[in-house]
């Protein structure tokens, strides 16, 4: 005998409506990744736009700037020859020599000073009287006219050895300005010190000009 089972009622599905489906974790991750990629593209696009915008520029120039120093130049008329060479000197012997110096610098000078380098026998250098005068003259001192008192007068070994201890008052006014210097020497009378017999002392005379410093 057949027994009829009760039939459960089912709601009829409406046309066009789908049942809700819970997304799996994998589906969720895929969705996030799908969103992140377009955002990344947008940010990258902004950076490229900014870089392209910064490539617009303009310049102006001021070319040819340069620096060249001026010069202080001194020359003399001695042709690298000694102003005097004295042999067989004895007490009472005296003499002189002259050198003319020319300034050829392109900048103002604060002055020219003369000094020396003494070598050889120090005892003889301590006995020789030596003087330096400024003025005008020919190379032979025939027409020397002193411009004032001697700028140095003393023993040969006492002459200045550099700019600071040098001697002179000449301040060149322009290129081509000249001064003559007369050097006078003497071995005093009544000096019969046997220790200076047969000795030699030498002097290298140096003129130095220095430029005016800006304040």
C-alpha cells in the first residue's frame, strides 16, 4: 500500500534573481588585488606627469668672467754684472758703484726697498763701512745727485735682509718710474786686524716692490 508523503512547499524563484553566494577567501584576495593594480597605475601616472612638468625650464647666462692678477716688476741696468769688484783692498780704501732701477708694474706699489744677502768672511763684513743712497745718476755714478740722506749707513753686515728690514723711501708713481742707487764702501783707516787679511766677503743686492693691499 502506497503511503503519500507530505510535499514540502518551496518558494518559487523569481525570474532574474540569483541566490547569494558567499565569497571564498581566495575570491576576496583576488578582488583586492584587482583594485590595487588600477590604483597603482593612477599613482604612477601622477609621478610621470609631475616629472614631465618639471622638464620645462629656462636659463640666462653671464659668460666670460675671469680674474687676472696685476704685476709688480723691477728691472735694473747692471746686466747681471756686479756694481763693483774690489781686489787687494787695504785700510783707507774706498769706492762707489751705481745701479738704476726701473718700475714696470701694472698696479700701484707701496714702495721699493733695498736689502742684501751678505756671505763670506763675517769679520771683514763687520769691518767694512757701507752706505746706500737714492737719487739720480748715470750707471757710472758720474752725475749722481742724492735725493736725501742715505737710506742705510753702517757696517756691511748690518744691511737689511728682507722687505721688513729693508731700506728706501721710493714709491713708484707709474710704470717707467726710475731711481738710481749709489753704494759707497770703505775699509776704515787704522784697522790693522790680521784676522781680515786675505779674506773675501760678498754682497748680493736685492730690490723688492710690493703692491698696495686693498682695505
